């Protein structure tokens, strides 16, 4: 979606709603545009699953023209779209371990994680990001491990083992500093 179109959407939203003076407009805009993207993606999915794949006509339910529906059907029946859709579907089926972040992703979690690490560091506990690097620590936390005094563990034994293998290189790098508690 082009930036011009996003600007038009935001301008239209601003004409329909009044925003509190206590909340900065840029925060409202970020949240609103994320919600818009999620809603639009869900609507397209519904149009594809309930209407395009079943042959039903959505024109009576939704405010779209015949031409718009024809264009949508052409896009969904295009061989490139179908191939991409099938490839994505196969990738999703292969993924056994989905992350547990919400639609905000890492953006809202990282400051909280850093604050928790600061508190741990202040009392002399090991800090994960110092052991494996900030990016790896964020990735590990996205899987919601259980943090204990001796390190990080996951409920699923296969995931726990995979994490140990994946970060074996990190562990070896940090053996020199004796900060390898997260991998015991």
C-alpha cells in the first residue's frame, strides 16, 4: 500500500473521530494503522475463503462494485498468487513453534525486557542479552521461556533441545566469562 493512500486513510479517520489531547497523535496513528492493517487482512481472507473459493457473491453484503469483485477474483486466481499462497501455507504448516508476541511484536516488549534485565543486573543475576547478544535474547524471550535461577527452559522438550543446539555457538563464546547459566 502506498504512503499516499495511508495518508488519505489517516486523514479520513481524523475527520470521523476526536482524539484525546492527553495522547500524542503519533501513538494513536501507529496503533490505528496497525489495527487497520489487521482488519483489512482479515477482510481479504474472509472474501477469499467465504466468497471467492465458494463461488458466492459478496456484492450484496459488502459495499463493492462488480468490477472490484472481478479484479479481486482475477488476483486470487492468478497462478502466481496461487503458487505463493500454497508455498506460504506449506511453510506455516512446517512451523511447529509459533512465537507468542502480539501484533506489536518486539517494539513494546524490548523496553520491558531491558528493565527486567537492569533489575537482575543490579542484584548480580546473569543477564541473557550479555550472554547471547541482544537480538538472540529478544528472539528467545519471544518464545516465552521459563526463567529460573539457573537459566532458561522451555516446556516442550524438543524446543528446549533445539534452543540448546541453536545457541551452542553462543555458549562456547561465553564460556570464557563463566556466564553460561542459561544453557545448563
